[in-house]
C-alpha cells in the first residue's frame, strides 16, 4: 500500500467530498464484467481537461492508479495481472484497488489514490453512470483518466463536466452481431425462432451487445425476441432469471446471454436434454457443446497490458487515440475458452 503524502489543497478535497454526495444521486446496475465500447462510446467524453501531463509523470518510477470492480469475476483477475505485469515492464509503480462491486467504495478508493498524485488513473468502473463522478474527481485533481472495459455514461459525464483521455475495450456491438450471425448460420437464415435475452439492461456494454444482436438477427424475418431478463451479471441471478423466463415463455429455443456470468447461469438453468441453444459472451473455461453452441470472448489480461502501454506512450509524448475497440475471439462447439478468455 502506497503512503505517498498528499499536497492537494483543502479546496480540492472539499470538491471531492461534494462529488461523493453527487454520486449518491447517480443510479446504475452492477458492472458487466465485460466490455463497454462498440458504439459512440466516447461521444462527449474526451477533451483537453485532465489530459495535461502531471509533474508526477516525470518521476523516475511514475505512480499509476488502477481502479477495478472486483476479483470474484475471473475477468478482473486476468486484467489485474495484466496491469501489474505491464506496469513493471514499462517502469511504472502500479497500485490496484478493488471496489468489491461498490461504486461509492470505488470513488473513495480513487480519492485516496488521487491524494498520492498519480501520473494517470486507469479506471474500470463498477457502473457506467456513477463513474462520471470518479472521472470528475480525477479531472479536478489534474490527473488524466484512461478508461477500460466499462464505458462511462456520456450523459452523466457531460453533467459532471468530466473528460477522459481514452477508452479501450471490446467492440461489444460487433460481438452481439457475431453471435446473431452464428445463430443464423447454425439454425437457418429463415428459421422460426423465439429468442430470450439474459442481459443487464442498465449498462452501456450489454446494451451495445443486445443492440448488435438484434440488428443482425433482423435479417431473419421469422426470428423474434420474446423476452429479456436481468441476470445482474451474476451466475446465480442469471440462473434464476433464466428459469423464470423459460417458465413464462416455453416456446423459447435460443438464449442470447450478454455476459460470461449470464451464460453460465443460463446453462445451469437448462434441464438435461433441453432443445434450447445458448449463444453469448463466453463463460470462462466452460466447454462449448451442442447446447452451448457459440460464444465470443475478450482477453482482459491483454486489455490491462494495453492500457499501461497507452499510458507509457502518452507519457513519452504520443497522442492517444480517443477510442480503441478490440476484436472478440469466436468459439464454437468443441472449443473451450482458456482461463484468460472470458466474456
């Protein structure tokens, strides 16, 4: 744990406290554990504020603050390893704080790290909307923000007058389209299909995934999305939500699960011999079968590495791209995603 002393003024700390109160008015659902890009992810979100080079970047080993949601999801275990390995390789002193899926806790952790005067903040927010207050706090402290995986809600960011230097994450809309195209290829371009979604309706990444799927599945006029349920990005919640969805919609023959935990929960909800097919974002190390017929995966360890490399380039004088969208890896029946390949 770092103990670098604070040189921030009382006025700055007062501003951060005010932001804590503002955060209480924000709402949003638990983080997806997945990506946040694939659309207009940075509209109104990038700009000059917070992008000036802090004096801390000139230190022999610049301090980089990293905020992650949890370590219960294998996604973030892999991402943390990427941040730490790349930090050492690129000459940074990296501190990773884990919020335990609590957005107020994440804000408090970031406030503490900002008092240590980091060169940059890498933020994988717990939630899209409350993350705007965290970005604003960093802007107030003169610390540039590099976001990863979860997009900060553009409207909330504008309301907070916040800006980020860069967003890096999966091309989520493309991932949704990939899964719909797999459904069409496997089951027929004009097959009569009733489709249920196990998703997270309040988060930017999952909304983009759902939109991408619906856009592509519309090529089949006989395919209909008949239900959408909130899996809360947790296997147990997804299992329960899937069971309720199938009970209320017995004609469903395809499930699209927009997160790894949703995929795992949906699979657990299916009885043996069920004709329902599951497509979605990959559950870590879960073998694909005739029932679990397709998934796409991110590589979060590489995302952590890439963000550190982007910060290194920025410190060395490069101009970062406002948005970097990474391709997703496709898996089909017979494949098994490796531990670092998760939805």
